[in-house]
């Protein structure tokens, strides 16, 4: 059995970065209860000041059985953070569900601290079971150096991870976590909530909607990955589509075309050279120090894939390719190391595996993975090796209806990036087919981590306030575009 590295789960993750609604100055008014809809909490919350929260949050925990079906045995504590409304609070708060799988929602407190969404609604962040401070299922940590060195091997070592887990990984599925969430909602005294999710968090939000539709007032889904999305089966194709989008836009842009007129041919030649002879590259590591990284075709492909996650870094992809064509790989690999350093420690590996090994990998074969990734830069190794690793991971039993379409008339706003390399617009379209009151914004030239740029944030706010899909300005999506390409050589 191989060792669970951050290599695999970093490639899966989504929704861990990028402001949901751009922060702006707010008054320092303290939260006040809505006198028309008083609520009382059965959870003891106390004042806390987590970093970046604005200093006026409430924190607490809620105890549940690890095995909810049995209703007995070992218990775990779920970590809760409430950012109180700045002004008089409306009765329906916003619950945000984090991506990954494996990301901790409470880490997003800085993004919400000064958000306009907080003006008159509480924002509730709950670390999903197995993440953050909710009995995290963490595997042995790797150094950034080792993660980058092994980034393209897609190897997982399962046995060392299972040995150190403080919990039974069979009980950390999405449906179970949403049962936790509804119990917390009730204990906090909220009758109805506005639910938001990013990337994997959209799957969790949709599963909550399936079980507790009458408790959901509005739904906002960013980078949609439904219950039949089958991570990471389609990543090769979606990453390739995002790369093609970037290169097409570059060649349609006068400055980028002038700087990199042969970028597609250069990419072909770089890949051929690396297949013939990998390059040894000296790179600077985040936080200091240097290391030597062997860059082969797979490592180069993974680095480009990561660069496509953000609209800003994607704008530098033509330049990365041109520099690699001249034998200069360090800058691209250093960007990969920075991504690993920033994001790697935020994902709980065991929870990631508990979800993906039960909810995704059983539903495709290696043959299907190869076919789905045929002719793509990223290839099928990620999906195939993750599927193989899951053979050794204990998995829970899915609910009988888990793979069924989720049907609802709850007002829903779906947001996709046209150039998203992991959750493309097609995923949202599939989900929206069964949501009778939904609207889908597809943002031009936008990647996975940048799904609330420009006018989108105000549209989210307006939609939540009105609960009316007709109030969403769909023309906003056309106003959004990718940042200018980086054309310096």
C-alpha cells in the first residue's frame, strides 16, 4: 500500500480560495436579534476572535455520534463559527459549505468578515465532520519539497494514514455530514437558511437540499459538482478545455498573439522533449530554501493544470509555455510549489478519501477513465491511481437514492467559469435540469477559484435578498473577462 500524499487530493480540491463577495467597509455595529423572528440556541456559543474574523465572532461545538445510524458509541465534536450580522439580523442566515473534499469551512472566516452578505444576516461556518477542528481525518504530512517532487506520480500510501486516524472513515460521507448540519441548524434556532457551496461544497449543499428542502430558502452553487460528477473522471477533458480556452483567447488577443504566436507548437515540442528526456530544475521553495525537481511530461502537465485553477495564473500560461520552450521551467514549478504550500495543509486527506472512495471512484472503470482522458494534457493517471488506492480504503454505504437526480423548486443561482479546469459549466447544466427555479451564470474566461468577480458579488447578494431568479442580471456574466495576459518574456 502506498502512502497518502497531498499529491492526489490537491489535484481534486476545489473551492478553497477566492472571495465569494468582495469585502468592503462596513459599520462596526454589533449584531441584533430580529425581533420579528426571535431564536434561541441550544448550542453554547462564546465570543471568539479567529484570525481575520473581524474580532466579533461566536464559536462553539456540537457533539454527535460518529455512527449516526447506530445512535450510540463514539462521539465527535463539530466545530462551529458564527459571524453575526452587523446590523439587525434577518431570520434566515447564510450557511457556507467548503470544497475539497476535506476543506474546513471555518478557515473562510476572513473572506466573510467584511462581506456585504454579513450586513443583515448571520454567516454560519461549520467544519464538516473529518475536517478542520471537527475530528479531522488527517494523514501524515508531507513537506512541500516532497509533494512537488511526487506531484505527477499520483501515489497514495493508505496504510500509514489508516493507522493514525482517530475515527472510522466509513462514517464520513456527504449524506451523514448533512444530517449533522441540519441538527446544528435546528440547535442554533434557525428555521430556514440560505445555503451556499463551492466546488465539492455544492455537492454537499445539493445533498442537504435533497433531504431538507423545506429548510432551504435559497441556494447558491459555485463551481458545481453534483452527486454524479464522479471525481476525478472528467478532469483530463475539463483541464484540456480550459487550456484550449486560454490559448484560443491568447491568439485572439493582439498583444498575446504578438508575444507568443507559436504557443501551440511550442507546447507540442516541450512535451515531446520532456518525454524523451526529463529536465532537472533548481527551484526556490516558499519560505526559503532550494531543491532540485525532475520535470517530466507528467510534472509539466500537472503544473499547467494548477495554473489553470486561477484566472490570474491562467493568464500567465502562454508565457510559462514559451519559457519552457526555451528551457526555463523554474518559474512554473515554483508557482506549483506556492500552490502546494498555500493549500496543501488545508485539506484533511482521510475525509477526502472517505468521500471520493465511496461516492466517486466506484462508478467508473479504468477503461472509462482512459477513454475520458484520451488526447488530453493531464491524462488518466490521476483517476486510475486514485481508483486503485481506494481499493484499500474502508468505505461507507451510500443512501439508496444518492445517485438519483435532485429535484427542487427552491430558487437557485448556479455560477460557473467558462475556463474552469475541474468543474466546467456542463456540470451545472446537468444539475439545473432538475431545478425548476434556477438561473446559471457562465463567466467568460473565468477559472475555478475566481467565481465572484466584478458584478457577480452584488448579484449573489441581490439574489439572496429577493429569492427571485428573475432579479439576477444574466448580462453580468458577459461583463466578466479574464485578466490581461502576461506578455513579458
